[in-house]
C-alpha cells in the first residue's frame, strides 16, 4: 500500500528567518537546525535557485506580480461599485493568458473552478460577497468634494455653537418606511429541499412612515408614526405602542410639510431646555419651508441639511440603527404570524410590533456607534474613508452643485480640439486591431467616432475571446517557452489593456439637477431670505397664472355665449321654416279639401263599386267633358260612371279613359298631357 508523506512542514516565516540567519554569517546546517527547516530547501533559497516565496507544486499560470495586479484591479472595481463575478474573473484570466501567449490548461474560453479556488487561496484577502444595491444618484453625490464641504460646515457650526464636547445638544432625525408585508429571514428546513416558504400578510402593503430622532449622547425621542389614512388614527391602532408615540395620518402614508411642523413642535417639547441645539436631517422638500425656519430660529434650533443622497454614509440613523430596526421588525412579524396561525399582520398590531423592534434596535451602543462611524461625534472628518466615496470616481466629471432654489452646473470643460489623449488613442487603436469587444465607455465613444460601422456588444463588462492568427498561442510542444524580458513586457502590456478601470466621461447633454447636492444650514439668514424671495416669486407666478387662467375662462365664456346665440338663431330660423312648411301644408290641405268637394257625385248614389270611388263623382250641374273621348258627364246611359280629376290642370276624365282599374285609384293623378 502506497504511503503519502506530508510536504512543507515548515512555515514561511521560519524560512525567511533562516535565510536571514545564513545571511548574517551562520552556517547553513546550523540555521536549518535552529529554525527546523530542510537543509536542501534552505540551500536552494540561499543560492537563489528558487524564489524565497516559492510554493511547492506545479507552477502557476501567472506570476506573483501579475496576480497581485489582478487582485488590485478586482478590489478597485469592487470599491467603485463595479465588482466582477466569479465567472467573469475566470474569463478575464483566460483572455490574459491567451493575449500573453502563456501555456495554460484552460478550456472553453474560460479558466476553471480549480484555478479560481487556487487563486483565492493564494490571495486570502479576496472573498465572494453579495453587494448592496447603490443607486446612480448616491454614487454620484458621495464624492470627496461634497463630503469634505459637509464636514467643513459641520466643524464651523460646532465651533460657532460650541458643541464639540456637548453631545446632548446634537440631534439627528430621519424617516424610514415599514409595511405589514415583512421580509422573512432564514429558517431551518430539510437539506436538499428546493422550495421553502414563509407566510407573509399579502403580496404588497401600504407604506407607513416612522420618524425617529436621537442625540449623540444616546437620548431617544418617542417615534412619530404616519399612517396612510384620510381620517385620524383610532385608539385601537395605538395599542402596545412605544410610550408617548405620536400618531398622524396622511393620504399616502408619507410625511409632508404640515406633519413636519407638528413633529418639530413635538421635538421642541421633548428635548432638554438647553439651547442652542443642532438638528441634522436630510434635505427633503417637506423639511424645508419658511414656517420651519422661522419656528426653528424662534426656539434656538439650528437645522443642517445633509448633501443629497448621502444618508447612507453621513446619517447616523441609517448607518447604525435603521438596518437593525428593520431586521428586528421583520423578526417580530415572523414571530407574530408563527404564534397566531391563521392570522396575518394588520395595522391594529403594527404599533406593538414597532415597539418590540424599537426596544431592541434603538440602543445606546447602536446610536453612539452610528454617530462615530459618520464622524459627527466625536468630530472626525476622516471617519468617512476614500472607499466609501470610491463609486463617485466614475462620475466626478459630471459633478453638479446646487443650493436651495438655485441650480449651478459645474462640468469639467472638454478639450475643444482633441477628445482623446495620445495614450488613449494608442490604447484604443491597439484594442481595435486585436478585436476587443470591451464595453468601456471611452472605447465605445472612440469606436463611434473612428469606426461607426463597428458594433460593440452591450455586456457589463464583456470580453471577446476571438484573437487574430498572430495572437493565438502556439501549440504546446512539450516544453514551455522560455520567459524573457520581452515576454514579461508583453504580459504587462496585456494586463494594462485588459484591466481597465471605469473613468469619468463627459455627458452627452447637460441636465440641471433639482437636488441640494451640498450641505446647507437652512436656519441661516441668507437661506431664509432666499426662500422668501423664492416664495414671493412663486406667488407672483401664481397670480400671473391665475390672471391668465381668468382671461382664458373669460374668452371661453364669450365663445360659449356666441355659440349659444348662434344656436338660438339657428333654432329661430328652423322654427320659421317649420311654420312656413306647416302653412304650406295647411294651404295644400285646404286646396285638396276644395277639390274633394268638387269631386262629389251628382246623383248622390253609388252602386257596384267601392265607396272610395263615390267621392270622385260629379254633380249634373257641372259641365264636365272628357278630353279623351269627348263624353259629357251625365249624358251617358251609365249615370253611375266614375270620373277622376287631374291635380295639375283640374280637368275631369272618364276613369275608363285613364286606364286605372277599380280599387287601385291613386291619391294623386296627373293626365298624360301634364306628364308630357
């Protein structure tokens, strides 16, 4: 049976000390005995046959320097918010090996999992983490200039108000949203089970706002809860709440200017009477109004608004408390549903669940830790390090600064003659020749200008593995190629081409930002004056808009009156036409009646025909001669003969001469002469 002997039973530190001992003048064997390292292994390192940090086993694909450069690139990309996945790292390794013509065991256009695990073991500072989502606005605004400006204003306020050693007079306030639909945590389940469920109250829930306020010394104000209701909050929804909690309502469950004034009055009543106090908050529009500033100035409250979209690094409640509060709130909801089967979380138990999470999260340790991490107390501008502002490096070229009511764009001027430097031109040209498909914004812009027909894939970020014939690695012939200085420089060039960090790009179109990207103390006189001017301008604009609206309404009223008058005229003309038509019809009926009277039969009797023909007979006194046959009415042997009158010429005709059969006499009749 084969036996396996463990190798490298010595530590790297012992080998380094043994080499230093030999260099100081001691013998090789004596140093090996003192530090318990193999003699031959020590000899090879002293003679320079192998490197001091050489590891046992086969040689790695990349050298130590190349792996260090790759590690630095991965860390920088993760700090900037563009961290690479494991699959993408393995693909980059394959690209570098192919471009550098290194002998490698990679297949399938990607390095293997075994290489990645070995790479992580050789570089233990690397790990795989699930990143937090960071919005574009937060990455843009959390840049070093804005943060340093904020700490400069905080330091100035601390010195002016003498607050550097008075944490009881430094407060911060912020809102967070909760819902009856919680986020379940991890549970114990059977190994290998694919679907594990946790009951929640609904698919989606309405937002309820909780406004919290704490001081740097750990003083906690009762919560200020806003419910999405139109009526006031009833007493049954307040059961089990934190003592002295204030309950309010709004249409959407968010805080507004009126509710914030109410909270500010509540804040003034519940803090110690020591003045002045500094209140740090975000710059939401509901927190900035003339009434807020005037009330704060009357009560000795200085309000400092944080730069926009920087609460994740500068707001103590966001940094130290709210994450724990939401986690404990979800746990409380899960425990409530588990202990009450068949029931769900509703608004009547929401206050009690908030109270349960409140006592666990709003602790002295969390609050003071949040102030310390943000550098607000103790005052420490270096508490926010460069890594927290690293995501802004890719956007610093499009930085814009604004103040209350005034927007100022500060954009780095683009070169008027050359869009790209000589170094960038050389780098992008080489990438194009080698067939790169790298989704780098600068490279994409260069392609659109110089090679508009070239299509770049939209992958973030993606690398093309297609190489030209000259770039393909030669087939392995059993012996690895010798490593020369030219090969090392080639590998260095490949690394510099592939490992490119995102760099700021000029925007295609300038856009004014309606945010307060700089910190500002809104209780200053200049801000109050600016807001008053803005309010005055707004009133004037509203008056002008109302005047234009009244003018439009007056024009509309006149148009409607004209329309009504025209309609009345049309109706009048219609009535006149109807009257004329009725008059004509009446005259026609009168004529028809007169003609009907003339059609009476002379004898007064009718025989052998329908009574409808009796009205068409003539009297003996009438001299009626038929124009067709010349027969005179009354001279015929048939005294009951029927005659018909022409409506056009009023001449009478014998019915037999007209060709009209009995019982088919029309209502009107025209003779042939009149028809022709």
